């Protein structure tokens, strides 16, 4: 997704990711469903491009290392017990 490639995964995996189905990620549960979704992506250039753009944007907005690092740093700063000088 971060590379702008349309991705197909299961509902269980997407529960952890939190992407919007059919907008940022495609979902399938059975081999037949995966085949159907793969064929949709490969045969529809507009869908491929839309999913590519949406998935990359989703990752940048939700899993950016700089943003996550700032959040983590803030948590550490709040919990840091500095001795009195």
C-alpha cells in the first residue's frame, strides 16, 4: 500500500489496518474471491489507479514514521521522571 499498489486482504487483517474497503483496500476471504478481486484490478485501469492513489495516501496519513515518532516521543516525555537539579 505504501508503494501505491492496490492490495487485497482478508477482513481480519484489515481490522488491524483500518483501511476503507473498496476505497483504500480490497477484501476477499476465499481463493475464488481473491481471483475475482485480482481480475477486477487487472482489467480496470481506472480502478487500479484510484486504489493505488488512495492506498498510498491512507498509509501516509495513518502510518507515517515521523508522525508516529512524535507521538511516541510525547508519550516518553510525559512519563520521564527527571531528577531535580
